[in-house]
C-alpha cells in the first residue's frame, strides 16, 4: 500500500494538487471498496491497483485545478458511474457541495454506501437520467457553479445534458481523450444555442503516456 500511496501523492503533485493524509487514506479506502463491490456489481473494467490510481483517481484530479477553491462551489457530476470525477474531487477538496447523478441504480447505491463509509457530507446521490432530472427537479436548472462529466457520449450530447445545470458565469468541464477536435466542431452550434462558449481546451498528461483533455465551456447566458 505504501507504493500506491507514493504513486497517488507524486502523481497528484505533478498535477499541482496537494493531497493531505486524510484525503489519501480516503482515496485508498475508496479503491479497496470499489474492488470489493465490483466483484458483485459491474462498476468498472479498471480494477488493478495502479490502474485505479492513474486512470480513475489522477484522471479525476486533473479537473480540480479548474475549480475555484475559495468558496464551497456547487458541482454536479453527470453520468458519474462509480464516482468519477466527482467523488474524487470531493475527497480532495472537502468544501465542495456535490451532486452525483447516474442512470444505473446499482451504481447509485454503491455511491451512497461509499459516501457513508467515508463519512463525506454535502454529497447528494441521485438515480436519474440527466435529461429527465431537470424536469423532475426544476430548481436544478442554472443552479450549479460547475457541471463535470466523464461520460462516454459525444460532446454535443454531453453539452445538451450538462450545460442547462450551470448558472451564468459557471462552467461545464467535459473530460475527453486526445482526439477531441471533431467533437468540438460538431458541438459548437449546440454550445451557442444553450448559452455557452468554449473557454479553453487543456491537454493533460497522466503517467503511462496517457493524454487526456479538458474542454471548458463557460455559461454566458440562459
């Protein structure tokens, strides 16, 4: 476990993220619970220790530098699955007010159990489809500082799902691979229609020669 701790600390430091001992312990407990739970419920195909650290935890932490830490930002993670990136962000930055949304009930139950086990507060787990949730909870529209998603959908579809949750001045941060150009061009019309503009596209490197990108879309109007 010591090597995994060092891998997590060093990898986070390279991303400009300083993890304290409490956050590290919670992330390692997260890893163990994920591996145990995954034996009975298919949460992820990434199950080896090092892969979880890099492809789930460090990948999620790339978003943290993009989130304003001075206030308890309200963050919604759409299609969170087993909690990525949202729950990792919450563990690293406790003052986030986090809402996790997924359409698979078994994954939401996992998140509820994990949140209780790690004694995390200000975390809401919701079993719903993103496009239906806004109709059920109209107060969510334009209510979040940040929406994040690592869901495997085209950017145009993610924008449609996520940007309506963001308040003017807030951001939707989409996590993508290295080949994002076509999706960005495809999504431009939808982004403009929903009151957004592309703020920045950042390429981020992870250990193992893994290159991912963060597409930051600012909400300029309703």
